[in-house]
């Protein structure tokens, strides 16, 4: 028979695993929801992008805070370093 402290450790370990699984599920759902985010370059930052056509048809990685604009995800791009062509 296991001691009560062993059972307690087992329960705590199970709770941690469940929290991790829930966090992973939430992250996966967020990635799916925001996979089709729009990258928006405000006019105030446009001068930094001397050739925005270089991104057309390219697969890019965009970093930044994801916000909702009219219910759709977007990342506001204010610096060229936020966009990497893959």
C-alpha cells in the first residue's frame, strides 16, 4: 500500500500533466485561429519598406503582437526586421 505522501505526489503530478495538456491544447487552438493573420504596414512605417512587392507570392514569417481588426487577426508591422522571407 502506498503512503499518503506518495499518493499526494502522484495526484499533484497528474494535475501538472493535465494543466500542461490544457496549455498545449490552448496554444494549438490559438495557432490554428491565427494562422491566416494579415500583416498590416501602416502608412507611417511604409517608407521603411522600399520594395514591398518583394513579399508578394512569398512565404514569410512575421513577428509581432497579434490583434483583432474587425474580428480578423492581424499583425501591425512597423519595422522591416519583423518580416523574414522563408
